C-alpha cells in the first residue's frame, strides 16, 4: 500500500455491499482498512466489518507469521471497524486493548470481553506510548463522528491513523475522483459536526504528517494539503466553488422545464451551474453537491398543501447536516394553490447564515414571461 517497513495494510474490499450504514448507495463498494505495526511490540490498528472477517483474519495471520499481538488500538467502535474485537481477544489472550475513557464506557455495549479491566489501557489527549523504535501518540476526536473516536500518530514515521476522517466510499482498486466520493462520505456522515472537525484540524499543525491512513478509502501520501484544505472548507460550511446547484422536484415536467430555462439564463451570465432531479438523484449525492456550490435554487411542485416529498427529504437532510452559509432562490409550482415556497422557506429559516434571494418565483404550471423576467433578475444576484 505504501513504502513503510513498520506498517502493513491488512484491510479488505467489500464489493457487494449495496448501502453503507444501510442508507448511502455504494457505486463501487467500500474498503475496510486495518493496519499492523511491526515493532518490538506488535500493534493492530482496528479490526474490520464482520462481512469480511475471514479474509481479514487470514491476512492478519500471514503478516504476523506466528507472532503474538501486544496491542489492539480501538480508534472507533462503529461495527464496520470493531466487529472483530472479541474474536481477536479470544484468539490472542495476552493482547491489551488501547482506547480512551469513552471507548471503554461503550465497549461493553457490544462485547463481553473476559478480563477487560486487566486488559485495557486507557489513554488521554497527547499521551505517548513506546512500542520500540517507534511510539504512538493519541489525539481525541470526539463526535468525528462518534464520541469515542481518537486518532493515532507515529512521530518517527510521520504517519497519522485518522479513523473515519479523510475516508471515502469505493474499493481501493477502483480509480475515481477522490474528491467526489470523499465529499459525499464526509457531508453525509460527518457533515453535522463541523465544529468538532475544526477542533481536530487545529491539532494537525502541531504535528508533521506525511501519510494519512484512514479507515475507509486509500492511504494518502501526496498533496496532503489538498485534502486538509477540503476538510477545512467542508467543516466551516464554506463552498468549494462559486456556482449554482439547481435542485428540483417535478411531477409532470413543467418545473423541470422552468429549471432548464433558468439554467440557460445562469450560464449565459457566465455562471457555473449543475442541475439535479431530486426524484432521481439519491439524497446523499444531492447533499454533497449542496456543500460544493455557493448558491442553491430550490424548485418544487406543491403537493398535498405542502412541498413534494423528495424536496422535503432534501431539506430535512440539509437541516440535519447543519447546512449553512449559502445564497438560496426558491421556485414553486402550483396550478391552483401554490404551497411549496412556504414550506421551503420554513426549512431555510432554520439554517444559519442563509441569504434568501427574492423574488420567489411562483409558476402556475408552465413558466410565463413574467417568470422568465424574475429568473433574469435573480440570476444577477446568485
């Protein structure tokens, strides 16, 4: 995986999982990453999901080559990383477990580990543990994205084990644009916790990092500033790009057609535009794109005296993810009783630092010339 004499990768690619956390579609599977540090003390960095236990245990046995495990570092107790803790404890009875106080508060919720009190090593912020030629230093990362999460740093090798931070969807041998699937991963799983991510990022300047080893996705060894900068943007709810995301929910196509007209107007003014159909774009992708761009156009048919369900789901998810700091324009459609704008405004009003661009566009089925004039006016402000 990378050129390091002390660290061996023992993770696995899951090509068959369809939904990550039972909700996020996987186009190209996902990797579960685990690592072995071979020093005077043998350290395993996390286990993996039970779906791939046999493959992981076989790899681990090959790397250990008959040696015992001294320590298991528990970075994160989520089952896709921790499912094999009890199995490893039974297989290696002398192995110690390294975690923080919250780790061991939560561990009994998942496992009954015999002799846990004697086996556990509780570490605190900044604490160092010698393992021979190298040492492990621990940094707490509460709510990134569970309360027990911690990062582990090897000062001598300048390697950071980053838990779920800097991870992405996709198996390791699938080549794609790291940013797109990392953004979707971050915004949907960690997006709510921007303040907590900021607290962790503030710790990085104090350490020199040349390699980042996440629990999902590729090991990062080049251009680390790019990845850290993206996390800085995402966690401060700062747009990556100046541009407009048009997200629409259309029933019979009139709202869609109006949005396509609006797209042409925006592009004629030199603006970057991306348009998505919320009925056919999974909400996790829509959330990622909302974080990407500086402005949103939210366009929806009215439905049952409210807003169309796919638009409401999008708004609920944005609110849950603490979405903020954007310009927003609203387009509603309602042949006899337009109601979508009222609902959309209600959600936007609960978000921080959102600028509503007026006028609100109200369609009565098809867009008329007055609506087109409104689009031209709003486009200048987006």
